[in-house]
């Protein structure tokens, strides 16, 4: 999660790469949230703040 979010932040607004970076970050965050839920940790607010997960990533989470 940290690495994909760092790549997204370092992107510098490259419009060609940004959609792929957003997708990669959303997939990493989604997998992390699933792992937390399997451990019984259902609230993600603190994680979202701690990792400073952008709204552009959060809106891409969910059913595929």
C-alpha cells in the first residue's frame, strides 16, 4: 500500500500513467482492507488517515 501510494504521489501529474497508478493503488488498498476485515477489523477510517489515501483511490474500491 505504501509503495503504490508513494508512486502515485511521485507521479507528478503524468496523465498517461495516472489511471494505471490509481488502479494499482486501489487494488493494493482493497487487498489490505480485505485482510483487515478477515481479522475482524472492519473500520478503516484510521488507516485512511494514517496512509493519507486519496479520494481518487477510495472511489475505485468495491465490487469489480
